C-alpha cells in the first residue's frame, strides 16, 4: 500500500506541473466566477486543513506545505486521500488523457469509490464542467452531499439561456433538504420559470407560512412574464388549487403586491373563466396575439 505521507510517493517529481503561473491564474479565474469560493475551498475548510486559501499552491514549496498540512490534519485517512486525489486530478488535467495519477493513488491506497466519485464531481464543478460534474454528483452510490445547497446555487446561477435542466436534474435525483434559504430561493425560481405546475407541487411540500410565500412568488413570476396572459398564464389559472391557495391567489391579485401588475386583472379574469365565476362579459388578450373572451350565462 502506498505511503501517501511521503511527498514523492503522493506526487510526481517531473513532467507537466499544474500550479505554474498560468495554472494558478486559471484556477483563480474560476474562483472569481464562483464569488471567491471553490468547492475545494469548502472541503478544506470542513476538514480544517490549512489556514485560509491554501489552494492552489503557488509553487512546489507551497505544494509540499499543503501536503504536510493534509497529512498532519486530524481527519480520517480517507478524507486526507480525498484531498490528495483532487490535487492529482489537477496533475492529470495538464498531462493529458493518458495520465491516471489520481486513479492510481485511489487504487493503491484503497480509497473507497464514493470518495472518488464525490471529489471528481467537485473537481468538475470547480472547472465549470457542470454536465460532467453531475455524472458524478448525481451518482446513485452517493448520499446527499453536505455541499448540495452550494451545488444547486452554482448550477442555477450559471445556467445558460434560462436552461435549468441541470440543477433540476440534480435536485430530482438527490432530493436534498435545503439548509440555505438562497438555495431554496434559486431552485424554486428555476422551477417556476420552467414549469408552473411542477413549482406548485414543489411548494406544497413546505409548511403553510413558507408555502404561501413561494406561492406568491410563483404568481409573481407568471405576472412578470411576457406570456402572462398566454401559455404561462393559462397554466397558472388552470391549476387545481386548494381553498387556501385559491384565497392566496385572489388576495395577491386584488389586494397584494400582484395588484400593481398590468397583468393582474386579465389573469384574475382568466381564473374566473376556468372556475366558472364569470360575471358579465370579459375580453382580453396578448398584444398582437390571441384574444380571449367569455360571457356569463
């Protein structure tokens, strides 16, 4: 079995090096795009390894210092090896597809597969390779990660073109219990923009005081959308609402913040049509689009 406490046993002594000026600059650019915190930073903090930002090590002496800090930390060997595994993924990255330093360390040290899968996923997250990251982080062998909130936050914030398929896929696979309000807020926003119906069923899993806040946010997202009286509006007003949700909708549109929206009245009228509460004649529609009308019988 490899003695990973020996620097030369853990790291190659020649060949391409990932922590030269170019490599460090690239990593810092990624860190900046994540508001100054990489996932490896969170791992090191959770394991109480190093003081401050010890990654990336700037030069071989800094790498030796980090290696010593890892080995002297008061965590399990599996946790120490996980950090070394992550660092060796950096070496593999600059050495090309044939380099398998991280995998060799894991095999020779007996690092469990779950640790490897998690650290590969976090490494790809730090490189903004989100599709590859989810192949690992959403793996069925992994329990919910303590970094699940931060993974959701990163995936939603970096969604391209309002495509939230990745954060939603991660959520539906892992089903994390959110610890951070920001993670819940961002995920629900992604749900609301993707499917009004799915967002409704999601918010129903929360207690009433949170549920009402989320419901009003869902209605707000519809009112603010260009298709408020089109497909999204029709999806909203066609929802099978409970009596409480019906009251929240009516109050929000007629007396709450939703009343300020130009779309509040037509959405209210659309709901009246769906529920059969039409009084008199109604005519409304999207500018330049389809016109909807109804008359009470």
